[in-house]
């Protein structure tokens, strides 16, 4: 397709930048491109992938307090990084963040001011590299995330699902033509902001849009139909049996495999259940084969359900007894312990177990309150028998 006419391109840039300069959301990572810290730009863009802004803000601020520079992050332990990431989801982002920080520090002494060098770092796709290059270094690189894709699809009446190959290529080409060579980072942020606050789905707020008069989808009366709504696949049920081994108010956890659900984090030994599996048998077998744990599996004492992006997750916790000492990779997590790389679903399961354990202890007739109550009862019984005999 032909390139954008220069006059139209210039008008769109001018209107978008004027609108952005007039006011935008006050976000902790939102800074003019010439004053941006590359590390902070990158951290924000990684955290914002498939995560809502309001959910990201406390994680972003907490992360920077712990690791204020790329060098500090590069020297961190993976377990500590994932502990800070716990609850944010998509944990591969946290592992890639650490790997890229180490690679950037070793190869360049920091994040490189080169689009190609950025793309060579772990976890840097076209969007992340373009965002860091344009905002932090003023490089005329385009960005296309979900918000920007929606803006461009409506603005230029691009038909089809934005994730489809030919449509995606067309949107990236348009973004490349539109990016402003003098203020690439600000223009990209203007497109992001417009998509997040005005050109929203399913119904854009065209009355507030600075480029509504030049929007091809609006002119055709199709602003609600472009881009088409994406059908989401049904969430697959996923059921895990989890071994809950308790000792002195703490629960045994082990590292999870790097690939797969909650990869690289900690959790109680667990096994995915198929419909025909006996949970106790499957759990004991997996604990032995995967972790070298000899367990006696007891009754189910806790259950937690969580909705993930593509899965309906059920965690079933079984009280277990450890028949031999745990392996070196295992550790004990106490109730309320912080700084542990536990996914929130497992944290909820452990909280349920601790709550159940407290109730059981309170009802235990061999506990101190129970023994005192028994003693008082015997005294009352003795007095009653004495009065009757007189």
C-alpha cells in the first residue's frame, strides 16, 4: 500500500503531540523522552505487558526501591527477583528481566543505545526494544502494542485481526511511517495514551480524540467494528494436588520447573491430576520421582480456585507426613513470611492450611486450654457427688 501522504502524516503528528503535551496521566514512569532513565523505561514496559496500569504501580515502585539501577538488578539472585514479582503473573517476564540485565551489564555496561543491540537481549521483542529506544534514547523506532494497534487500525481503517500476520505487518509499517523523528518517544507515548484512555474498546470516545476528524473508521461509521473483537478460547480446567507438609508453623516448598505453570518459583510439591488419577497415589509418586521426597499422603484439608488467563485453576491441598528428611533444594515457609517467591495461588492455599491448623489446635483436648477445662470439669463433678452423699 502507498506511504502516508506527507501532509497527512505531519498533521497527525502535530495533533497527537499537542494533545499529549496538553495533559496525560501522571504515571511514575511517564517522563519526557530526553529525561528518561533507560532502565526505568524498560522496567515499566516489561511490567505493563498484559497487566493493568493500577496493578503495576505498586510493583514498579517496590521493585525500584529494591533495585534502583540496572547494575543492582544484574547482581540480584533470581529467587529474590521472583519474590518481588510474585502476584504480578507471567513470571517468565521476571526471569527474562534478570537475564537481560545481566547480559546488558556484561556486554554494554548498561542498556545500549542501539535498536539492534536491544533486540539481541533476552526478552526484548520489537515492542520493548522500540519503546526503550524511542523513549530513552530518542531513536526513531515505532511501537505497536494492543492499544496502539487499535488506534492505528481505526485511524487508517485496517481490516482484520491485529494479531494476524499481514495485518500486524501493516500496522507496524504505519507506525514506522508515523513516528516523529524529532520526538519519537513522545509520539509513541501519545499513541499509547490515546489507545488506553480515548480510543478504547468496544466504544471509542471520539468526542475527546484529537485526530477524530482524520479517522477513516469514524468517517465510515465503523469505529466500533474496527478492529474486530477477538474471540478468547475457553479456559482449560487445571487441577493440581499439592502436598502440605507442616512443621512448627511452617510448610515445605520446593522449586518448580523453569518451564510451565509458575515456572522457577516455589510451591508445595504438586502434580497435575487427570480425571482417572487417584490424588494420593499420583502425589506420592511425583514427590518421590521429581523431588526425592518420601511422603505419606493424608486427607484433603484445603482447596483454592483461581482464574488464570487460559486456565481455570484448582489447587487441592493434602496434609502429608514426611518420612525422611527433605532434599537440599527444599525449604520451609512460615505463615506471613515475606520475600518468598510464592505465587499468590499457593500463598492462598497455605493461608487456608494455617487457618485450618489453628482451628484444629484450638479444638485439641490435649492442648493446655483443654486440659484446664477437663480439670475444672472433674472438680465440679467431685463437688456434685459430695453434695449428693451428705
